[in-house]
C-alpha cells in the first residue's frame, strides 16, 4: 500500500512539473512577443531622442531581470525535503527537467539587437566583429582602420579587383575522373555507360594560365635584376645554373630560360584530393631572388583525387611554350618600351614518381627506370623488386640514353599497336619531348633523392645499429649544437627522424651528420658515410668544375662499398641515380641552384588558397591572380644588394642593436687584435 502511495506521489510531482513547464513556455512566448513590439517602437523613436532611448533601454533590461525573477518564483514547486531526495534519486531525467524550467536566458541579439543602432554604428559593430573573429591584434586593427579611413569602400570584391586592375587570366576545364570526358559543371555526372556502373568520384579540374601574362608580370618587376645579372655574371656564384653547359650553348642577349617543376600535395584527407601545380622560375633572375614566391609563375594546375593525366596536364602548356619559343615575347619595360625576348625551357624537375609519369618512362621500381643510361636492372628473387647493382653496371657498361633512342622506342610502340607495349622502359610519347631532351634536361632533384630517400634510409639503418640507451646521448648531442639564428628548423630527436622536414634533413646532413657518425657509429659506417657526405656536399655548391671531376671517384667507391654494409637487396634505383648527379652538375651547375625546395614551399602557399570542398583548383587560381597583381605595387629587389659591403637591411638583423653596441665592438676588437677596425 505504501509503495502505491509513493508511486502516485511521484506521478503527481511529474505531472505538476510538466504543467509548470508548459505554462512557463507560454508566458515566455507572450513576453518575447511584447518585448519585440517594444523594440519596434523604441527603434522608431531613436532618431528623435537618443537620451530617451538609452533610458528606456536600461528600464527594459531591468524589467527583464524583474520579469525573469517573477517567472522563476512561479516555477518553484514546494515539496518536502524527504520527498525531493527520494524523487531525485530515482529519476535523473526529471531532475534535468527541473533545471530546464528554472533556466530561461534570452539571447543577446534579442536583448540588444544591432538593428537598433544607426547604419554607421552597425558598420562599426561588424568591423569590430571581424577584428575579433580573425583574432587580429591591436597593431593590425589600427592598420585596418587606417586603410578604411577616408576611402570609398567598393560594394563587393569584384568591384575591388576591377579598381585594382586584377586580370583573371586563366580558364578551368572540368573532366570526368573515370573516362576524362569534358563536362560543363563540377557537379555534373558523366553520362558515359562505363562511368554509370562505377561509384561517382569527384570530377577533375584542369586550370590553365596565360603563360605570356605570367612571364610579363615577373620580368617587368625584376628587369633591373635581370639586366644586372646579364652584365655581371662573374659577380655571382660560378656554380650557378647560368654557367652550366646547357645554358651556355643556348645563351643569347635577351633570353628567358624557364625551369619547370611539378609535384603533388594533398589538400584534404576526407576526399583524398590533391593538387598538382606546374610552376616555373626564370634562370636569368639571380639567386636567391629567382626562388622567391612572388617570382614563381603558375602555368597549370590539376586538382583530383589521384595523380593527373599527363597528356591533359602538359599538352596545352607545352603548346603555348612552343608558340612562345617560335615567336618570342614582347614585354613593356617602362622606360625601355616594348622589348623582345626569346623564350625557352631549360630544364624540367620533379621527384622520382613525377619524373617517371611526365617522361612516360618506367617508374623507379621497374626495369629501365634510369633516364641517363640504358641499364636494365635485375630482379631480386628474395623481395621481388628491381635492383640496380653497381657491380653489374660496371661490368655491362650500358650506353647512355638519348632523345633519338626515345623517339625510336616510341615509333616501335606505335608499330606494335599494343596498349601495354614498353620498349626499354618507354611506354608512350611524352609532351615534354617536343620542348626538351628528356635524358639531358629532365633533372634529378637532390632534395628528394639525397635527403628524403637516401638520407632517411641511412638514418633508419643507423638506428638499428645503435643501442636504444645511446639515444639519450644522441639527443643531447643534437640539442647542444649552437646553430645560427637563421636556422629555425633544427634536428633534435633522433627517434622521430621519420617526422623530420626536408630543412631538418638538410641541416643534419650538411652540419651535424659527420661528427655524429664519428662519435656514435662504427668505423665501417663512418667510412662509407664520409664518401656520401663529401660527394653530396661538394656537388651542392662547388667553386670550380674540377671539383665535379674529382667526385666521380667518391661516388664509385661509395656505390661499390654500399652492398657490403647495407646488403645487396638495398641497391635500388635511388642508389644508382646518385651516380648521375655528376653529369647533371656539368649540365646545370650545383645541385642547390636547381633543387625543388622552392617548389615545396610554393605548394604549401598555394594550398592555403583552397577553401571549401568544390572547385578548389579554381580558388587557387583566383587568389593567385589577385596576389600576382598586388605584388606589382610592392618594391622589387634592387641589384644594389649584390654590391654593398655591409649588412643587408632585412628582418634578420636588428640594426638598432648594431648601432648601440658598435663602439663596444670596436673597443673589444682593438684590444684583441691590436689594430683598428
């Protein structure tokens, strides 16, 4: 009997709570409706009497608090303490309902709507919200207000870009990702019968730029540097690309030589989409200005879920370059007027997969993968991959690969009429064959080959040879190295070498790897790495051509000892390709002057332009055109920086500190060396 009474009591309490909640909601709706009418009347009176409105505003807010207090009192349910405790212990859901009844906060927008203020104050509110949303600091906030002060704001960004004379010189072509048929819209589904049976994938974007416009904008901004470098070549490093054999054979007075490169970068993990830009720099701009982001030209862009179709990506670009090579290019140089330039392609670079795809030659894991020689490689019976043993290479002495040989292979493939035909590694005609000699001008990138592939392999081998307790000493050794302040990414943790960036690998190889080997590795590893270290570091930057000739002894010794230390099964194509870096340096100068470090940085820069989930390639192209035009108002670099015998005035040097401690430095110098500075 008592249990039934308890149950009925709890049931009555619950019904009472439900009724109270419904009444509270009804009162709240009526109150908000009346409050909205009050705001409408107040908004009409605002222009006549601002002080009265402020008074009514305060009264309204106070009335809200009083009214909420009255509502809360009406919501209270008077129950004995014992009954409440027993009820709350048995019904958590009803406990939540009690909290819901007591808490009814009004939104800020309803209490203090922005529509109550004048249009000018509304704009100020929006500017303040924008400053807050983008997390802008005080300095940048003041800069934004200074820019907005005293100008007529464009009605939209299209009007803004028109006023700034931004030219969107690109076109976007949409392809089906399965059959590569041309489509009209990014969301359109291909009507091909073969595509209907497959799951719909993201359509592909191909963005093609006006190459002539890209070259004109870069040349006009850097003409003083180009002119100075033509007249003062000997003032630059003698291992620059302009001292290579390929450039010297084609050199002329008004010549623009393009260095092309392409690589892929993932944009989103969920859709697995990636972007493949084709970028170019001018060899005539002195290093390092040629690799600055503002001087990099975007020729084409492919956006898809996997690697691009090479024919679609490169055919239009190659055609435009052939037209420019035939007719030249007229560029307005300001005071110089219209000047005619010859345009040519000097080299095309990429990592190993990108080179193989663009050249249409077997990839690094296949036979005849080398673009420099006709070494076929052998099959590894143990791990089922292709090996390129150095001993077999020396015994067979394979002939060099030539463009004529590639053309003969293509002709034989066409005669066979087989889709899967492959002759000496060649499986098709690359569009690049029309503008370059692939065996000579398709360059290996030491950034990918020597650092991200070979050095990472060596680090993994060393970690297996070193006991794990020694890792603490290695990390302490790396932390104790005193680097210049300009080196920001520094190798620290030896256990996380798989996460090191390319700059960390470069710093480790050039400055820390050799003493690291001497301290922590056995003698055989010290000897073989010293050969690799001297070889790469010399080819990266040398002072004379004789240094290249001497390096052939080092690389041959290194490749001969490599299988004895690391095993024959590790003699992959990436190891064999090190042999041909000497030939490449003779043709194009030191490795540092035609690496892909700049391209990797530009990939990160371009990826930040992509927003949302669709037409991301077009978004990158859109903002690239805006950035290209905005760069024209910035000051270009002057050739004076190469002739000044003083520190450059840049962000890496604190000039105030230099002036402050100049006298102290001179006094210390006088005491130390007994002479005046």
